[in-house]
C-alpha cells in the first residue's frame, strides 16, 4: 500500500460495462449468475437473444476449442461472427492493438472476444473502448471462460462447489487456465492443492488466492480429491527449466494408479490440448471418470451465457 | 572571473537556510551577485541594496538541487523530450543541475556529442552536465576515450539503459577511473537473468502472469563491481537507481572498506512497491522495476543512515505510442523531475520523520560529491549562485497534463503531496517561480 492518497485512480478509466477480463476481479454473485444462465442455454435450441449483434473474434494466438466454442455460441444466439487472425490482417503490418480495436469498433463490433499472447492486453482494450471485451486468454494471466466452464462442468456432477477438494497438477506457473481456476475455486470455497515441481509450481503460488495449498507429492495432492485437474506441460518449457522429462513423468504424471487415490467418483479434468504420455497416460484420458470431452461441449452454453450477459441480455 | 554584461544581484531574505556542507540550518539571508554567492548572514544583517529581492519567509532555502540521472533524449529522440523541455521540467522540480544520460541517438560516446549537448543553442534553462557513454555506441565491447570525454565536459561515463556486463570491460573501465579520477556509473542488471521480463519477480508478477526480474539480477552485478572496484585504489563506482536490499549490502560493505563506491535511489523506488503495479498500468513499468515492500523498507533505511548518497529521478520520458500498449511491449521508464521533492517530503519527512537537512543533503551535497561538481551543492561564499527554494508544508496535487516535460508517463498523476518548489535560481537568475 502506498502512503500517499490519490484523488482518483491514475488509470483513470474503467473497463467498458459487460467486459469479462478475469475471475480475480469478478464478484461471486456474478460467477453464480453466469453459471445459472449457462444452465438455461441450449446450443441445440437456438435463441435469437443477440439477433443483429456483431461478435468480433480477435485471435493473436492459435486456438481450436476456444475459438470454435465462442463462434458456435454466438451463432446459437443469433449473432453474426467475424474472425480476425493476426496473420493476414493489418496486425501483420504493425498496427497497434488499440488501433485494431478502434477499427473493429468502427466497423460495428458490439463485443470483442480477444485471445492475446500478452498478459493484460484485453484490459488495455477494455479501458479504451466503449463496447465490452471478453478475455479468451491473455498470456500467462487468465482464461476466465475456461474456469467458468470447468465450474459449470463440476456442477453437472457435484451438488456444490464449496465442499470440493480439488487437486491441480502440472504447469501452474505458465498457465492462464490455472490462475483463473485458482481464483474461482477460492471464491466458491473449494479446497485446492497445487502440485508440481518448484519450477512449475513456485512456493509463492500459495499467495495467489486464500485457502491454497502446495504439495510436491502427487499422491498426497490427489488422495481423497473430488476433482483432479491436469494441466498441460510443454516439453520445451521443461527443457528451458532443466527439468528432465522422465523425472517429471515419474513424479507427476497422472496414471490410473494415482487417479485411484482420489475419491471413487472423482472427476478427471484437463483444459486441453492434452499430450497423452506426458502429463497423463493414454488410459487416464479416456477413463470413465474423464470429463475432458464434456468440458469442450460445456464451453458452448457457458460462452452463450457470457456473450448474452456481456450484451445485457442475461 | 568574467564579469557578465549586466551586473545583477538578488537578495533572498527571511528564509530558513539549510546548507549541509556549511552546517547551517537556521534563518539566514543570502546575497547572490553575478552568478556567485557573495554573502550569507542572519536576517537583516546584509548591508547595501540588491537589484532584486525575494522574500522567503516560511520557506526553506537550499543549495540548488542536483539530479544525477536524467534522460533528456537529445540528440535524436526529441519526440520524447528535448534538452529545453527536460530542463524546464527540471527547473519546475527545483533542480538547478542535471546530469543527462548518453543513451540517445546517436549515443553520447564522443567528445563532439558531449560538446553538442552543452551548447547554448540547446536552450537549457538549468546546468546540464553530460554523462558520456562508457563503451562505443554503448555496445559493451570497446571502451570510449574517457580522458577525451572528461576534457569535453562529461562528468562520468555509463552505458545506462544497459549494464556494462563483461567483467573485463568493467575492470578496464575501473582501472582508468582510478587513473583519471572519473566515476563509472553502472546500470546494475544481469540482463542474462531478465530476458522478456517486465516487472519485479514476486507475488504480483505471478498473479499478473508477467515474467519477473529477480532481485539477484541487480545484486550480482553490484557485488561483482564492488569487488572489481576494490582492485584499483581510487577507482570510482556509482550504482545508478539502486533498488534492492541485497545490492545495498554490497554498497555498505564497500563503504566500510572505504572504497569509493556511491549510489543513488529514485523517488519511485522509495515511494512505491511492486504491489502498486495494478491493472497493467504501464506508468508503473520502469527498469529497475518497483521492488518488494521489504526492498522498499531497506531503501528507506539506507536513505536515512547515509548509505545512499543521492536521490536521482531517473526521469525517462516516453511518447504515448511507446506507453499506451500492452504492458510487456511498453517502454521502460517514468518521468520524475517535477515530483521528486514532493515525494521526498511526503514519504521521507512526513512518514519516516527524516530531517529536512538530510533530505536537502540527498538533493545537493550528496550528488555534488558523486560527480565532483565543485562549487555546487552548497551556498558557501564563492559558490555558484544556484538556489532552490521550497515550501515544506504546502499541500498540492500533481497534474501530469501540466508537466513541463514533453511526456506525461508518470505513476504520480493526481497524487496529493506535501512540499512544493517555490523558486529555482540558476546563476543568480530566477528560472522558475510557482504560479
Ligand atoms: Zn538505468
């Protein structure tokens, strides 16, 4: 805390109304409301809530599931979608993020969904635009709709979130999915254990949210868990950290043996894309407890709820 | 002594004079004539008239403030700042002398460019002393000609913006420093440890998903340089914008060993910490970055106990297109000339109860010693007539849009502060007066 009082926030501007930038700043009531709204959304029964609205999908990074999911969600609500990729657009010619954003606003965007390699990029856009901005993943920071769809998926199998014991295993440091999930689970009152080597789960990660625990033992983290959330581990990152791949696999890979330490009805989750044989074994990915495919499906109603809410229709 | 074309005298009356070198902390009148201090005496004891009188009742009168670390951006980057606009901001901040950094376009690595910066056509309103580049084009490989740069008027050398990373290069620089009594200013950052990093490594960087600079990146270079400096009797090492508790330990050890090692601390590092980096506001992005609360506490202690020699602004103006971008892509640096005193009085005096005499020392005698500015940093008779007058109790709010700097990239916009510059006098002439 600074010792000097400000007459007003130096940043000056707040995000445009309806923006969804992260879970950290989202009140619990808003999380509940989005989850309830998602339950009313059925991608197979389109509702023209957003007829005539233009949803701009601005992707500075490759994406399969998030992009497809937003696109299908928008169309199921009657909106039109336009996809802008950084390659093949004026972004390639060096146009700044804000100038691109102003251009999209000028062509009539009602909401911009953005995926960007830099943390805070959606926040910058939201401060300078008068239309809502939805964060579809910003660098290593947050991926709020993924955390929301994971909570939505948990609620389809478990009565309440506040009694859950969750193990998050893998590369927390580089993961925007992990940061969003950690904030959401902390807000709903779940007990979360982060598990991985210090290079990927630094000790200081315990300060991310109240009620977090860190364990270096996969067995300890998974034992008795209601949910085991596995995070992707990138080979290149292990190389950069001088952590041997066999060592990681022997200590932290989720195998059937390890998964059996969790509750009998435990859910096995993974935000994808999965790398079989690295962070989990082949059989774990397809085991009856795995909801990996369901997570992808649930992305659509959840993102329908997010888009509807962003445009004041929910 | 050359007589100026028109003789001019200025009498500053009824002020509270603080001059740490003269050991004065009392009501005194000061008479300036033809660019020099000619008399200092208790109120109403100075006889004879003066062309101009300044009533400093209720104000503190101090030697002109000296800022060791300012980026004036000329030559080559006048879209960010010019020598004229930067020195106007300096005057508004109470600085009568600034030392400008060489990371311009081209780099100040030749006597010709050092001379160019000092030419009257640049329109400087305060004294400008260039710090030249330590290596050619600041590429870190081949040392510049220190002797020639010194003769041209450079007061030190540095590769600021970057460190002198190579051990042999640094050792050679310090050897020459000892031979010609010339300070080497180090931007202490082991850049091998800070690739792609945009803020301090800690809980906040982890939360924001930003790659963090470890405090060790500063400490290892300071530690190494202190050891290298002690190999040559008389070598002078000055650590720029020191920001970590670890690096302070090396400086303390060097000072105990009577090595000629000095350091400066910026107002933003003693006023803010990494947890103030909120909402990806790039006005909180600078290098070295805002550090942990513990580092900040260590700086406050070191400012008080004498380990720190000077407060320096590291005024680093940038244009909007370099700052209103993604945090990780934004340029490092914040402006700081006009907020330095307000922050010092508010934080160091208001909260830490630091006496005004020590604050004045950190802005005057301290920096003057670091780069040997003879006749500055004090108002002893015969000194340069550079004077800073401030109101220690005045509460005010900084408005970045009214800054004299060409750039407005400050984290302190709309901050309420105590302690305001009332007048800045350079060579006996008032160059700034608060409106
Ligand atoms: Zn520097």
